[in-house]
């Protein structure tokens, strides 16, 4: 590890949601990518300054195995934040959020599940100018409220819309939970 890392806070953020919702695209925007073949996951790092703190987000993405197998404990271990993603145009990807939320809590087993920082992203809001969306913003916000007020962002990986804001929120909430 780089010596300068000692002065930084390192946060592990994992990104979960159905295959095809845009998890990898959301992360590919402007991150450094390092492939970790042994655990079948990618992680990317992003540096942020929050107040006087230098924060390194280590953002973990699946290598596609969310489609057919469980992700394994290395993926979940030590997570500081969990970003859940669905596609606003595909209702099924919203319906499965509950399972991803449960699976995270079961696998990562955080000390206090009630205060653990989650963030929800409703992605692909660019498609068809919003005319093909199946899940309204209100419905998504109700779900977030029912899970203890999870912050919600509508995003587009294609148009790079609201992604910075979402990751900043993830970082701030992780710091606040330390
Ligand atoms: P993952 O399986 O969750 O990692 O999803 P991917 O990032 O591989 O994206 C699946 C498909 O959706 C790809 O064809 C992407 O180009 C497309 N995609 C991802 N995000 C967006 C978005 O915000 N808008 C649009 N229109 N397409 C997107
Ligand atoms: Mg992917």
C-alpha cells in the first residue's frame, strides 16, 4: 500500500442489484479499474475530499455472477456502505431490491443493521425521456422510507447524471456511521 494512504480513510463500498441494471456502467464513468480475478470481482477507487478528510472509496462490483450464483463472503466482508441499483424501466429489478437488501445484511452481518448506510439508485432515467419507466420516483422513495430512510438518487450512467452526488452521499454516510 502507498505510504500516503496512511493519511486517508479507506471506505469499502459494494454495488448490488440485478444483472443489467447498469452497475458496471455507473462505476466505469471515471474510476480506476483493477481486476481481481481470484475473487471474481472488480474494484475501482475514487478519491474524494470531504471537509478536511481525504477519502478513498474502494467500490466493488460483481464480475457478472449475480446472475447465477451467490457472490461469496470476500465480496461482502468489511463493507462500509452498500449501494443498491435498479432499472426504473424494469419493474422486476425493483421487486428484487428487498432480496438484495436482505442478502447484504445476512452476508455482511453489520454490527448495527438498522443504521448501516445503504444508498438506492434508480438508474437509466434517460431512456425514452422517462416515458418507459415502470417505477415512479414516489414509489422508490416509499421503499426507501420503509427501510429506514435510505437516500435515493435517480441516475443515468449513459448521461453521467447524478452519479457523483450519489457516491458522495455514500461516502458521507459511511463516515457518519464510523
Ligand atoms: P450490470 O449488469 O448491472 O453491470 O449492467 P451494465 O453496466 O453491464 O449495463 C447493462 C446494459 O445497460 C449495457 O448495455 C449498458 O450500456 C446499459 N446501461 C447502463 N446504464 C445505462 C443508463 O443509465 N442508460 C441507458 N440508456 N443504458 C444504460
Ligand atoms: Mg456488471
